């Protein structure tokens, strides 16, 4: 059984041994996230958006940044479709949450604004299974911190499913 590890949007790296400190991160890219996992994560993000009255778009990409699954709620602004995809590509390409990258800008590391192919807005997180990055999920449509809440709901749903699967193995 594959073990999925996810990182909350508010977690910050503390040292090179921390999985989010990815300049020294040993996590290689792995096989692409499955369509089933992508659908489950997306459904949880959409449900969180509905629960809070936010209209959102959700994108899941593979390790190469290629779109695996996408869904947009009725009434979501059209620009959010591209934004969600670009947030997911940023998270997988840079091996870190887009919140972490956004925080670097807020801290004054303005050189990060010139990173090619980077959308430095909260709402995207890499997906890791068995120590390998298998893709990323991202949400757009609400305020960035609300997008982060939706993407965390997706991650929590996947982590909960893995925990249930593990308990059934015993």
C-alpha cells in the first residue's frame, strides 16, 4: 500500500532535514498520481468550497506538470481555471507549496518574483507517495487563504483514506 504524505499550507521548513526544505530535498519524482486519487482529492476540495460558499476550480497535475484532472464549480470566474493549473505546476515544479513560495516574497525575497513558471500564490501543494512526488493539487477561485483551506481539505481527505486503508490491513 502506498503511503501518501502531505504538507499543510502553513508549515514552514526548519532545517535541511525538513521535507519542505527542498533545496536539499531527496524526494525524487515518481509515477504520476492516479486518476482515482486525483478525483478523490478534487471532490474533497470542491466539497470544502461548497461548504463555505466559495466557488473554486481544482487542478491536479502529474510530476511533469501535465494536467491529470480538473474541475470547476459553476459560477467560478474563468480566470481561476488557468490559475489553479499554474499553481499546481508551480507546486510540483518547485517541490514545495505555493504558500511557502508566497511567504518568501512577503519576507522580502523579491528575486523570487522572477522565477520562470512560478505562480507564487497560496493554494498549491505537492502530492507525495512513498517518498516520491507524484504530482500536485491546487485550488483557485476564492481568496488565496481560502484556496489553501480547500486544498488542505483535499490533502486531509487523502490522508484519512490512507489511514483507513492501513487500519483494514491489520
